[in-house]
């Protein structure tokens, strides 16, 4: 065998290994459960018999459930089947909602009006369906009074208690204290 033939076989092997669905001659199981082209159950049979039925119909034999005992194969047009799977996957991605985390930063010596402005911003984020991370940042000497400043986060959560619930309680991480809020269900 020359090197070109060897490279061709390696290429073919890679293509079959990368493909997530096994089709036609790639199916090496002794026995498979077969589903016909119309969706009717044809029962358990040898993979050769299933391959013969697929060839008679002029379609492909595709292994759709490899983990089942015995594996489930279906007689379908492979190109059309792949297209349908891709379309369903795209539709599922379109429908899913991505929840973002919005951060609101506070300082321990924040004034009441500033706190109310931040609360209104958090309210807007929560009504849009986003999670809110409230961070109380400490600088310099403020680090000595961390325990006294926890009430700011508690007041923040209490003012939003009509639309939000505390997902993660206030927790000290380095120079900051963080809390997560989510919309009530």
C-alpha cells in the first residue's frame, strides 16, 4: 500500500469517528431494533437484514439510539434527517432565555437618596428577568467596620422584597461583601 492510500483510510476513519450518528456500514452491531421509513416498528433483527431493507427502500440506515439494548436504527434519508435535527436544535436555541447577571456597587457610607436610586436600578433589572449581584465595596479604614455595614445589604433586600428574593445571602469576599437577588416566581 502506498502512502496516499494509507492517508485516505486514516481520513475515512477520522470522518466516521467524528460523526455523531452511525450510518449504513458503520453499524457493526449483531442485532438492532428497526423503525421503518413511516415510523412503524419492524422489530429486532440482524443489522445485515436491516441494511438490506434500507437498500431496498433506497434510503440510509441510521443508528438513532446507540445506548439502547439492542440499539435502535431507523430507515431514513440521512441528509434530510441531519437537516431536521439541525433545525430543531436552532429552534430550541431561539426559545431559550439567557439570564444575565447585573451588578450594582455600593459603598458603606452611601446616602439614602443614592441608595434609593440604586434600588430603582435593581428593580428595573429584576423586572427584565435578570439576576442582580449587589456588591458592597470597602476601602481603607472601612475594612475595620465590615460587620456594621451588613445592614445596608439587608435594607437593600428588604426594599426589593415585593419583587425579589435573596438567592445568596451576603458573604464577605476579600474587600467586598456580595449578595445575589432574583425575581420572585
